[in-house]
C-alpha cells in the first residue's frame, strides 16, 4: 500500500472515531442535513491536528527556569475566545469532511447496535442483471477486451518468431480478438416505502417540525443502507389529511384542530392503492404533539391500526414531540391499548438530545 493511501486510511479512521464518539451531538443538530448531497454528506469537525512537537516563543523561558515561588503558575495560558486584543495569528477552524451515506449508516448501526433488517419474505422482488463472467472469441467491438487481445497477439508473434525486440510492434489479427462475455442472473431486491405522517395543527411549531426533520434524516440514512430502493410519501393532517411533497411537509402550518384518524385512513388507502403488502416493506412513521380530537377518535385510530394497517406493515412507529400546547395523551393511549403488539413502537422526543434514543427505539428491532 502506498504511503499516501496509508495516510488517507489513517485520517479516515480518525474522522470515523471522532464522529462515532460524538454521534449523539451530531444527531441532535440539523447542520448535516443542510450539507447533504445525493450520495455524500458534509460533517463539520473541529480541526484535526496530528501529534507533533511545538516550540514556544524565544525568551519565553522554560520549565524550571526563571524566578518564582512554589505554586506559581507556569504560564498564563491562551486567552479565551472573544477576549483580549485583536491579533494577527489564525484561530481554530472547523473542517468539513465528506462522508458517504453508507459510511454514516455503518457508524450509526455500530454505535446504536442496530440489527440488520430482515425483509419480509414475500417482499423480495426478483430482477435480471447482466454480469460479465468470461472471455469469448466473438462479440461487438464495444466489448473488446484490449488486454487479453494484446496478450494473445503477443503470444502468437513470439511463438511464430515474428516478434522483434528491437522493434516491438504488436499487431493483433482477427484470431487474436477477445471479447467479454456475460450471462443474465436473477438477483433478489428488497424494496421499501416510508410513509411519514405529521400533525400540522396550530400546536405544532417550528421547533417541533425541526425535531421531526432531523429524526427523519437518520431514519432514511439507516433504511437506505438496508434496502436497494426506498420510496417516501408525506401526509400532513390537522382535522383532515392530505398527501404533500417534502418541502410542504416540513414548512406547512395549519390552524385547525387535530383528528389523527384522518391521517391513518389516508395512509391505509395509500398502501392499498400503490404499495401492496405482497411486494413492499412498509414503514409508517407518525409524529404529533399528542393532542387528538375527542368524540372517540383515538379509539378509531386504534381500530384502524389493529385491523387495517398493522397486518400490512413491517412496523408502525409513533414519535411524540413535546409542545407547550399539546396534551401528550396520545402516546399513553397507544401504549395502553397496543403496547403488547411488537409491531408498534412509541417514543417521546422532548428535546434534541432525545433523537438518539428515539432512533434506537424505532430501528432497534430489526424489522
């Protein structure tokens, strides 16, 4: 291995260790989402310095030199950030490190000890894929294997005595041509759909939606590492539910009441019409502050979950975010009425530091 490759691997291990050590901190901030690309995410890290000797200023004295009494400080230390006079020396900078979403998912799985998901047996789709597995003597020029062709021509010229070391020209003829060959293989693919539902009534403010957005980022990061293809659908509701795009999902704000059953009915209809349970791994996630309209709507939600949604999905997750105006009752009702069903996971997100534990609750069963 070249030295530059060893240094790069060492650097990546250092970065990986720092991210893993401070994963809870990163999971509670939304900076990484803003730096997300299609396959990469930029992570802000403090500047990483490799160990080295540092020399003090001249005439600065050293340990055991100069006047002083026992107990006197050795040096005055560095000034605190934002204090002291303006200077010309550079300060500490933040380094942005690009990391693939696959690497980030691996760190997430290791730190939270998440088991790999076992897709439901009937959800595996079979696709055909071409694999280049050998060499043949005929084929299109686009599949010509140049190295093998050159080798055959060189072997022929050497064996026939045509090769001249003083003038080493190798000219392939038709019999020297070699082409890549392929065969079709059947490859299982597991597809999944995430259905996000969120209460957007007046009691759900900007901070609550930010908690949902950060939690959703980590959910998607892990599930994308487990499935070849992921589709995502978004449902918002107050007293009525509707399907929206991602941008609307995180920024819309309604002023009506809350009727959670409207979201569950739309979710169930979405599954029946677009994502049959025989072909998809289905993950509904619902986020709310726990308020629900009276008149037996919570009882209707439980019946919808028990009889319609749960038999079709891998797992149903409810995340309850704290709000100054929400009662927080719905989480307790779900745990009381459906807590014995292992397909139902309830987690409360009171603040950003709770996101770490919520992700472990949601994804820790490996379903």
